[in-house]
């Protein structure tokens, strides 16, 4: 299980299928990658993460920081883990420029969450 899958499992309820789940079913898929006949309601990611942040003793800026997002989700946020996530998400930049990589990672993760049924504000994806 990759880091992105771990992020999905922390954000989405267990009853919410992601694209990866849909791809692993035997039902025919449409051109959009959505399983035919399956309508999945959007999950309010901002609300879920804000609720988690309120309960967390640390002040975490998950809205802009991949490190804080990973900490909020109780995942390893080390540079090695972020490099692994960058590899998983096909990052083409310099992994030694952690600031640029971190900005890219946060936007890419938010975009992937949105692609998998998460309702994510546009400003978090761009």
C-alpha cells in the first residue's frame, strides 16, 4: 500500500470507494474511469480535515503544508517519506529542492483526493 493510499484511507470513510477500488472491480468501467452504475457522493475533505485539526494539540497548517497534512493524518512526514510520495506521484522536479517539491506534493495530493471523490476547494488544488 502506497503513501497516497494511506492518505486516502485516513481521509475517506471506509465505505467510500476510490478510483483505485473502482479499477479493481469486475464491473465494466465507463470512459471516465467511474464504475458503471455507481454514483459516489463527494466527501467534504475540508470539513473532515478541519475537524481533525481542531482535535489535534498541534497547530497544523494542512491547507498549504504537505508536512502538516501528513502529521494531521498521523503519517510519516519525514523527507524520505515525502520523496517516496513524490516518486509515487511521478514528480519530475529536483527532490533535493524540498521546498518546491513540498508545494507540488500538496497540490498534487489535493488534486488526487478530488479525483477520487473528495470535495476540495479549488485554491487547494492550484
